[in-house]
């Protein structure tokens, strides 16, 4: 197509008619009739190239402008077609892009499902935590109520404990006095229990319960001795100032009588400082008869013995 346009322009310039050349190059080249193919012959290029020289082209600038105007639309109208390799490369890139898009879509869908599952799980955990918080708050309220009750009970127990401590202190002082009137045999059994009584009740580490148990043990022994008539062998000082082993009859913890091997008798009575003894020679026969009855050597009988009641 380009060769045909050059041929026509050369023929016009060789005719010497500038008007015809200007008329051949119109502002709208597309409207000009295309040259007939019959004019294009094999030797045409040689015949055309002879008249068109550098000076002629310089002399007719309109002609060169016409060539540029004619050749420009021809170059734009014929874009270069892509090669097979370029097409294959473009197609592979497009397929790869579609695969990436599909993979991203699948990953997004899976991620969405995972996130939804996590959201549901977290929602359940939140609900469970709320239930636990409500239960914990109820438990705290119940604990506070019980704590208040225990605080009141503790205050009451402390008050009661103080009263019991004061009571056991008084009881310990009284059992100490009672232990002084116990017979020698009973006193020996009471000695370990008496040693457990604290010397300073205010500074002792012994609990009130243990102190009560100790006092009850002492009272039990004293009550047992007070409800029996027992015979003991003791050393007593006689009226003449000598000491001798005597047989003593204890009527509970209220009265006692003794008789020496020589027939010397005496009567004992309990006091705050212990037993006091005095001679009772005129009661020797009665005391002897009582000893015989208690030991089973004499038949039961009524024996009149002096008794002092305070």
C-alpha cells in the first residue's frame, strides 16, 4: 500500500504541474481513489525513483508533507499481531491468576467457617462464664452470710469461754481444798491430777476443756471416797507424843477414827487445812468393835460412835 502511494506522488511531480500535485494531496487522503494496480509494474520502482531526488523533495515541501500524511494512517491501521509464544504466556498467566483467585476464595471460605465456629465457641464460653460468675456471686453472698453468722457465734463462744475460764478457775481452787481432806490412799491417786492444775490460770496454755476434765477426775475420786467406809493403815502421833501405826476408819470424808495396837483411840475431823486428830480413849471399845465388823470378824451390830457435823 505504501509503494502505491509513493508511485502516484512521483508521477504528479514529474509532470511539472504543482497545481496537480497539490490537488492530488488533499486534506483527506482517505477520500482519494486508490491507484490502479495496473500501473504498478515490476520496473516501476526504478522509473519512479529517478525523478524523485533530494533537491526535488526540498523544492516541493508540500509533496513530502503529503507523503507523511498518507503514510501515518497506514502505520496506525496495521497493529502488530501478538506471536504464539506471547499468546501462550498470556493464557498461562490468566490461568494462574484464575487459580490464585479460586484458591483465595476457597481459603477465605474456609477461614470464614473457622471464624464462625470460633465465634460460636467463644459465645458459648462467654455464656458459661456468665453462669459461673452468677454462681460465684451467689456463693460469695452465701459465704458472706455464713461468715457473719460464724462471726456472731465466735463472739458468743469467746464470751462463753471467758465465763467458763472464770468458773474453772474457781473450781480448781475449791478442789485443791477438798483434796486436803482426802485420805492418804486417795491423796496419792489425786496427786497426778492436782499437778495438772495450772499455777497461773491467766497465763496457762492448757485449754478450758482439759482443765474441766482434770477437775472432774479429781471430783470423781473424792466422791468415790466420800461414799465409802474404808480402813487404812497410817502413822499417827498419839496422846503421849509418840508416833505409832494405827488402823483408821474413814467414814467418807466427814469423820475418821483410829485405834493403835496398844488400844489408844482417837477421832479425826476434816478442816480447811486437812484432818485434825484428838485422843478418844473412852471410845476405844466402840472403835475396836467397828473395826471387827468392817473386817468381818464380828457380826453386824449397831455401834455408837461420836460424830461432829458442821
